C-alpha cells in the first residue's frame, strides 16, 4: 500500500482552501453574475452551505468505517469489482479536473499575458512543475500549499483593497438580483463548485483520522466560501453587474484597474504571480489524487512510475477542447454544475448501500 | 541483431522507472519514546559490562616468582607486530622504526636510556610536534634520577614509574600498536621499559599553531571577538569557556585511513535529543575514506543530500554562536586543523540569522533581518525580474523610465538576455579574481574594477546603464547573506531564474519559484524538515524572522525535539514584578513640592 | 550514450528557447503610443492617428538635442521628440497593422494614456470603437477618453509640451488638473464604458479643443470691462495666449454611445458636485450688495453629496443635499463679509448661486437630452428589490419625469490671511 506521510490540520486546511479558491481567478464569477446579477455574492454562499450539508453526509459514511480510505470503503461495501470501477471513476474525474483547469489557465494566460506563445510551451512547463510536485509526494504538496496560501491571501487582499476608489456601494442594489428564486436556484445548482473537497476522503490516513476530516472539511469550506463571496462582492462593487458579466476574469480586471498616481499603475503583472501559484497547487493536487487513487485501487506500492502516463493523459485532456468557448461551456460548466453527481452522489449511494447491507468498519481502540 | 537488442534495452532502460532501494529515513523521535529505549539499553549495557569485567578479571595474570618469570620471558618472546606489543625493547624499537620509515624519516626521534643502570628504556616522539620542555624536565629528569629506583624489583617498571616517578599530568596506557603509532602522530611521547607489554603515553603536544584571533568572516560590532583556530583542543576549550555546564560532553572520533583526522562531537547531555547524537556518530563512524581535508570534506561526506544547492549544516567560526546553538539542543562537530565548527541539524532560518541580532536591542534585531531578507530577494530575483519586465511586461514600467531605457538601448547591439548574462558572468569573474589578488589591492580592485568596467562598457554601448545598477544591487544583496554556502547556492539559483524569466516572463519565474519552494520544503537536515516551523507547522518559534525581545523567548525550537523545551518562565524579568527598593508613588501631581 | 542523450536534450531545449520566444520583445523593438485619435474617414470607416515618442538623443555621449524644441514638420509628422502618424482603415486594429508597413518597430498600445474621438464621430456613435479597446489586451482601461472639437489629427499634433521634455508626463499631469479646478472631469475609459452599458446612468467625456490664440481681442481702452462670471465657453474659445494650444474644458454628454450635447465649464462643476467628484475650484459670484464687483471663492465639497430618492405615485422624487465649504479669495467691494453677522449673507449668496446652477444643469440634462449623467439611477435602484423589476421600469427613459429638489448648504470657513478689509482712503481735491 502507498505510504503517504502525515501532515497536520493547518496544512490540510490550506490545501483544501487553495484548491477551492482557485476558481475565483477564472471565468466562474462571470457566469454566476450573468445568471443572477447583483445577488451573485450570496448565491455562492448558498452553494457553499449546500456543499457543507452534502459534506456532512459524506462524513457520516466515513464515520461508519473509521480509518479506512474511501477506496477501501467502496470495495468493502460494493464488492471488489464495482468498488474498483467507482474508484476509477473518481480517478478519471480528477484527471478531467486537472486537464480542464490547466486548459482554462492556459487560455487565461494567453488572453492576458502571453498571446503569441505556443500553448504547448506553457503546458509543458506547467506539467513539468506539476509532475515534480507529484513526485515529491503528498507531504511536500501539503507543506507547499501552506506557504502558497499565505502568498495567495496576501495578494488577494491587495487586489481587493487597492482598487478602493472604484468601489461604489450603490452597485449592489437592487439587492435580490434577477429574483430570489433565480438566486436560490443558481445557488443550489452550482453547489458542485465546492465539491472538490471530497479528495480529503481519499487521504484520511494522512490527516490523522475522521475527526480531523470533519474539522478540516468544514473549516476550509467556510473559509473558501467567504473568500469567493468577498471576491464576487468586490467585482460587482467595482464594475456594475452589466460589466461584471462581461469580464473574462474578474480578479484580473480588478487588478488592471489599480491607479494611484503616475507611478503606481498597471501593476497587474505582480498578480500573475499569485494566480500561477494557486493554479499550480490546484492542478498538482488533482493530478496527484488521480495517480494516488489509481495506485490505491490496484494496490501498487509506489505512485511514482505512474506519473508519466498520467501526465500524458492530462496533456491530452488539456488539448481536447477546440476553443475557449468550448472550455467554458462544456468542461467548466460540467465541473461547476454537474460534478456533484460524481463527487457527492456516489459516496451517498455507497452510504445508503452500507446502511442497507449493514456493513460497518471495526471500532478502533483509542 | 544482438547489438541492436542491447541498444534497445539500453534505450528502454532510460525511460523505465527504477525504484529506489527502500532505505529507512532518519527522524527525530519524541523524548518519551527515547527515554524508554534508553533505559532498556542501559540495563542491557550494565549487564554486559559486568559480564565483561568478570571476563577480563579472569584473564589478568597472577604474580609469578622470579625464576618462573625469567623462564616465561624467554619462553614467550612476543613478536612485535600490528596486533601485539612485544616485551622485548629492541623489537619494539624496530617495529616503530619500520612503521615510521626511519632512518630515512628524520622526524621521528628515539631516546634510549637506562633507568638507574638497571632497566633499559626509551622514549620516542616526533620532532617539532612536542613541547621539549615537558620532555626534558618532567619525563627525562625524574627518570634519570637514580634515587627513586633504589628498591625496585625486576620486570616491568612502567606501573611503578607511573605511580611514583613520572611528573607529567596526563598518562595513558596503550596496549594496541596502532594506537601507539597514533599517539606519536598526535604529538605525544611514548615511554617504554624493557619487559612490559604496553606503552605509556604522556601528553606533550606542542606543535606550533595560530593564536586565538579575531573572526575573519563573521565580524560583529558589539560582541566577543574570538574565533576558532586550527587546534582542536583550543577550539573545544573556547566553547567550554562559554557553556559552563557539567553535561557538556565532547566525544572524539577518528576519520580516514591514510591520515587519521580527529573529530570532536560536542553536545549537552540531557538536553539534546539522543537520536541526533546517535545519528551523527553513526554517520561519521561508518565512513571508509582515504583522507579528509577538514570539515568541508567531512560535511560533504555526512550530509543528507549531496546534490542540494542549499547547505544543510551551519558553518561558523565563532565559539559564542556555537555555544548558543548547543544550548538550543543541537550538536557541534569540530575537526582538527579547521577553524570552523559545523552545527547540525539546522533549518533555513538559522542560515539567515547572524550573531549581531542577538546582541542588538530589539528594534534593530528585526529591522536588520528584514533588510537581509530584502538583500536575499534582490540577489535571487532582481536580474530575472528586470529581464522579464523589459521583455514581456513593458506595461509595468512607468512611461518616462521606459522611454529612457529605450533610448539608452537604442545603440546597444545585444538583446537584453545576452547583456544580462554577460554582466553577470563578468561580475562573477571579478569576484573570483578579487579573492586571489594579494593584500589590500585585492578588495579595492574588486570594487573599482567593477565600477570602471561597468562605466566603460556603458560608454562603449555594450550594455545599457540601467543594467549596471541592477547588477550592482544584485551583487550587494549577495554580500548581505550571512552564510557563505547559502550565498553560493543563491548565485547558482539566480541563473536558473534569469533563463526562465527570459523564456516565459513572470510565468516562467513563478514556475521556477514553485520548483525551488518544493525542493526546499522536501529537504531534511538530520531529520529536521528544512523549512520548519513554517512548513510542517510546529510550535511557533519566537526567533524566526521577527525577533521577540530576549525576555520573551520562552521556548526552544520544536523541530529538534529537545529534552525540555521550556527555556525560561513567562516572567523572566522578575524585577518588573516587584517595586524597586527606592521608590515613591506617582499618583497625583508629580510636581508637588517643587 | 549519456553524452548523446544530454546533447539531444540540450539541442531540443535550445531550439525551444529560440523559437518559442515570440512573445519576448525587446524594449527598443517597439514604439509606445501615448495617445490614439479617431476621426471619421473619407474613404473608409476610421482614420486613426497615433503619437509615440522617438528614441533619438539617448546615447551616452551627452545630451545633444536633435531637432530642437518647437520644430513641427507637418509632412513627416515629427512633433518635438515624438512622431504623429495617421492612417485610414476599416477598424482600429487593422489601422495599427497598416501603420506597421511603414513604421520600423511594432506599435504597442500598452502605454496609451488617452483616446480622442472627434466630435463628428462622437455624434454618430462610437460603439464600434469602444469594443476593440475593451477587448484588446494591450490597452489600458484607465486611459482618458476625450472628445475634441475639430479633427483628432490636428488635435494630436498639438499635443506637446514646452515646459519639459516628456510628453507622457505632460499628458498624465494634464488630466490631473481636473482635481485642482473642476473645469473638466476625469473620465477613464473604464467609467465611460461602464456607463454605456449600464442601466443606471449615461456616460460623459471630457470636451477638448484647439485654441488658435485669436480669441484674445486686442486691448481696447474704451471697453467697460463688464463682470461676466460663469460664462459659457467652448474649448478652443478661451481668450488666452501662450503655452499649449490644446485645452480641455467642459463635458460632452452622451446618450448611449452618441454624443448629444455639451456642458460648459461651470455646468461641469455642478455635475461633479452632484456626483461627489468635485475636489476644489475657484468660483466667482457677483456681489449682491455691490454690483459689478466679484467675490472669488475657493470652494470645495465639505462632505459627499447626499442623494435620496423615493417614489410618489410612480413619480420619482430626488432630494439632493450638497455641502459646500468655501474660503474667501477676495472681496472686491470691501464689504465686511468676514464679520459674523455678515457671513450668513455671504453663505446665502453662495447657496442661491450654486442651487440655481445645479438645478439648471439637471434641467438641461432632463429636458434637452434626457440623459442621466448624474448616476441618479443607482439611488433609484434602492427602491427596487429585484433587477428584473428595475430593468422593466427602465429608469433611463423615466429620467425626464423626475422631480428634483436641490438643497445647498454653504459655509464660508476661512478668509485667507486677512480679516476685515480697511477702506481705501482717497484724497479729494479741495475745490
């Protein structure tokens, strides 16, 4: 079985939070504002709460089988064959997630920063870094994510505070967006945006058990919900909802608007730094999870040999969509709206099945 | 066909994954685990030693009568070889002569004499390594005094000499010929009388050495001005002067086959985690090398990762710094002939501290550290940021500066990346040259050379003027790094940043930064993760970047798992809790009665 | 074998390095436009003018001024140390490409500080040209949007400075002068574009023009020199001579993307007072107690203007409270306004003046053009709960029905460094 090492609560929270907030840098904000206009900032809070509820249900499943990772639970409850298939679905889902995130990142960077560079150079460098991260292992990724989270939060605070002269509270009115029902509906629908937190269930042994799992999951969901909500809020405050639904990347546009005097303007290139850091952590974790789930399913002791083939798969997924429009309308839409079907529904079904079949894990002596 | 197959196999072997052998990694366990292990070990050792003593007592010879003794002596004339010491004086002299290649080797000296006309004896030493005063006055004189040997019997006199006659202060019995050779090499004197099967060594070290001088590399303004020198005994003494703790232990280990280098390992027993001491000893003991040139080579032989850019052991030439690290719970390694001591295990933060911070008042401790960090930032990233900004992100530069740079670059034929690499390489060249030019000229030439070269290059339109400033600030930042190895590592890293910055702008810079960060985070220095306490989040240290006042530093660093982490109680300045002896109350109008 | 593989890797990497750096451009491979101008073209859609600084005179052999100052060669477009270039094409981006056929370096828009549209083009609608600026990654949305009287090409040719060397600095500082006088607003492209697509308000832009120095009539000793405070002057008509010909005063008012009218200098000030962006300015009012004598005052907003809205039987009612603080600049009549008893009189004068001005400006916007450039829509939106209702109501059409109540609260705080003016003593000839 794979040895993954252990890391503490703070690092786990940092890891999950970074994975969840990276989407604030991309196009998701725009889609949400288009759907709900001025109430986008609490539509996302609704999504967060729904995700918390679903997470608590998954926690119940994990509590039934203390100290067993989700792959093993699948096999215990549904039998070897179907359990393996379910785990492999998750592995494929993480590869798809990594590939789509990478593609979105490449599109963004080509739009804003490096328009004429061939995308394969960008992807190659990125994948090299990601494979190196996955090679070092989960402990290294967790430690690095702690440092990255500090950097990203400092940068994010700067981007949100510096355009202060442009903020106008009146832009938030009318308060309820297109209508309360649309807000609620969008919120519910996009609960999948926070569903990536499920990866914690696969590395329970590294985060010291089920109690920590609950604590880490809830803290990081709350934290990331707050941060994304504040980001959307600032985006609406600075640009009214009409323009906010046009910007390709809300945060980047905010950073482009910073202007204090002749010398302190157009400083958005500094923010490339934090955005690349967050994206690398995001893709590195998804990539590592896919390789690790695969190895756990087939009881391979070392995940390192499988990194290169997975890198190749991710590369293929990255290059599949034909244009930015396809990325936004197919890949990202699937990830933000429908992924709950995979990430939450499957564990829930397994929970129901375990209740029906009466399978339980052994109680551990504390 | 076969050749093709071999070629194919070789090709495939490059892309197949070779699993590393499953080596167990060293880690520092918590203190309670160790104490349990230690207790078990102690009980086991006691049993063994008692057992051994019984055995050795059993092998001691019983006193024999004279007649029997003569027979025995004639019967068992042991050969002097590498394992045993002969009881015949001539054989021993020949053995030592053979070992030292005398009479060709003029360094070794034999002084044969008769004690009280009855016993043949000799002393042997290496000329120049010994203090002749001690040999003349305290070894030869009492031995040649017949008075003391009036009523002695036949046989081995060494025991009697040691107890009643010899006036030296340190005496050891040597039963092993290899040890005997080593003692001579260390500068001690061997004494032998006929009939014994062991030597006596006297401590007579007197080789010439430098005195205790001011520190060369790590100067401070307000602090002690003593530095280590090449003599091991002096160095250990300098540390012991500062740490007056009976538990401060020094262990000696020898390294090397052709030249046995003496290493000393110092630690505070009962404070340092025994696992660290054990690991250090284990690594040094299991070295099988020819010759180690000093502590630089020793560091390379026992460090965790040879190919790492960043050093994982701290080198310092100041005894007060060594002492403060010892009290933290670290281990110091000192090596004969090298005026540096190595401290293990260290974290990245130890490498950027300097002694000045502890001696300065609080506001400056943190402020200077921040400036040093700024220096490190400039040294690593400034040229890369310059290249990335001017090639990819011109919008960040204010327009006036941009036009000025463009105007200056108008007549320069090279692209920016070539300019930067050219200037960096010539700067490195100037630095290397500056080290080797003798005397005062060296330092001045370095600076002036750089300035004049830079100015001339700008005049000749080879580089643009902004670049000179960038390279100069980078050089200054590099000098601000307190640790020489770290500065060298940063110099290398800078080139990687420049190349990636020229390739992909800020995106490339960030990618290299992430790789470096991940690399640092996964390094371990003798079991302590390198970026603790930030990366694995352990107890908050009070001395990382911002330094708390001295009276607030209550805990030792957690990463080392020392035995007893508290250093001082919460209130260490007890004088603040009570009133001064001469005091008055200051309520009401302070100026009453004036 | 190892050597062969390492050679292969080095070769690949270096080919990667040299071929993929298409984004890395040397600084002197590009010229950085400072200002873009758009005119109505004759044979095509748009006539684009760009101005960028040259790199002459930058070698380190000392500062040899090439061409001297004030040398404008109309044919080759060299203006001081910049070059002005014009081309006619079908769109802005294509115009840039066409220019590259003759310009030796790539024209880059990353440092562009302003974009100028001619008035004729603005009256026809500029929505086609807002799009590429908003979408293109190089342009900054913090550049100023200027509408000019006359042709943008001539306008840009006058964009030079006699005070210093750097045109870029002059441009940045020029738009900062809005903070010290309030005669023209600051309209970054971001605000303009936002207002074009916004359901809350309509856009406005800085109005600028070229002064040909002919408006300063020759001195006439017989003229009565009447006091005419707050006259309406269009840019280009200010009676002055000296320094730049380029001047910015007043606002151009837009409905959607079409220009429909202009505001004069004082009306701009009232607009800025209502939107709380007025910083300070000198206002001259006629002394009620002594006609033909002026009282110049240094006024600024005391606190942000309070705007409250509510609906009375489906008529929107807007209450505006402006708080003004003033310092006395001069009292030409030497009436003792600094005395406590007289100050309220002065305050009232100021209040009536400003109230009249604001009401007239808003009425002008309501009745003549029906454009809400004051962003009242944002306050009206507070009365709605959902965006669908608000959009159905379509505030922009109902602006003309709104009832506006203006209240001005003026306070003269300081009197300069003089208090009380002693009367001037004249000596009369005894008959």
